[in-house]
C-alpha cells in the first residue's frame, strides 16, 4: 500500500512540475538560496526518448486504423500511449523544476519527484568534487554511502559527521553518512557549502 501511495505521489508531483515548467518557476527554492541544476546532462537522452514515444503514438494509431481496429480497442490504447508520453514530460519537468538547493541551513539533494534528501549544514563534515562516469541505477546504497546518479555520472561527494535518514523512491529508509551526487555545475555548490559566511565546513 505504501508503494502505491508513493507512485501516486510521483504522478501528482509530476503534474505540478509540468505546471511549474510552463510558468518558468521552481519548486522549493526560497529567496536567497542557491539552486543547482542536474538535468542538463540527461536532456539530450530524455528529449530523444520523448520524440520516439511521440512517433510511436502516431504510428500505432495509424496502424490500428489501417487494420480497421474498432474504437473500443483503439481509444484505450491511444489513451495509455498519450498518458505515457505525458508522464515522460512530467519526469523531465520534475528534474528541471526541482534542482538541488543550498541555503544557510541545509543542503537539499533531489532527483525530480523521486528523491529528496535534506541535510542540515551543521552535519556536513566535508565536500569535494569527484569524477565518475560509470555509475549504474538512479539511487544506489552501499553500506552508509548513498549515490544519486544522473546520466551514469556523479561529481560531488558530501561526507557527514553523523548519519541521516534517506528515503528511497519506493519508501525504504536507509541511514547514510556519505552522499555522492551529480550537479551540472558543481563548483558554485561546493563553494557555497565551503563558505565561512554561511557557516560551513572544510
């Protein structure tokens, strides 16, 4: 039941993200906060996927009409295909409108509507850039290390002075003391987290 609620929540958040995308707004970025995007690295792949999905919708509808398939069958198939295309756009919109966020109080690491981790600034022991291009999955956990992958990449590592609880996409909770993730431009994020003015770290 919890999994179904989580999935329903993704749909709702995705639709909200579409509205934010159209109106050029962002979710959860308060005034004065640093918003750090992570979606550019996967944009080309996502656009290509959406184009393929759109072409598939048209091709399937044309073929079904060509074979005189009844509307009772065609309409549900068309609805499912169009809904799948809408979901695809919602995933893209969620990644664009829900960036990572750095404030004076916390670091918020996100992946669209699927993942959201808030880390209090006082728990950040260190932050550094790395380069890894062969990561797998989207959210991976290895012991107390959590990895949030974008386009098979991560480029920032945050080490914590004590573990925090992270909630995986389908609701499982894990305790982690290190987080690896991707940012399109990691430099400003790392600089902000190291800023003495904002109360930071090594």
